[in-house]
C-alpha cells in the first residue's frame, strides 16, 4: 500500500497528461465538466442533451448529493 498509492498516482498523472494532449490536438476542452451532459461529439462539434434531460440529470445529481450528505451526518451522529 505504501508503494502502491504513489505508483498509481504517477500512472494516473501520466495517463491524464497523454489524454489532455490528444484533446488539445483536436481542439477539444480538457475540463471534465464540459463533458457532463454531452450526448456525443462528431465532426460538427458537441451535441448536448436537450435542456429537459439535462435539468433532470442536474436534479438527480442534487438529490443524490443531498442524500449522501444526510447519510454522512447520520453516520457521524451514530459514531458519537
């Protein structure tokens, strides 16, 4: 474990650098958030999910976040 975590971090950083290089060569953004609600990419560019589906995903993400926060608070109370 002492050796595994740093090795994995180096491998992850190397892969991330290679992927970002390829994205830049194709004039695509490297920020992950730009791909969150992406339907597909082709020669014409980015195709986002329609606004209704995107809004549904955002609501689901918010509900999931709130549920995770609630679960964590309950866990913290139980440990005290």
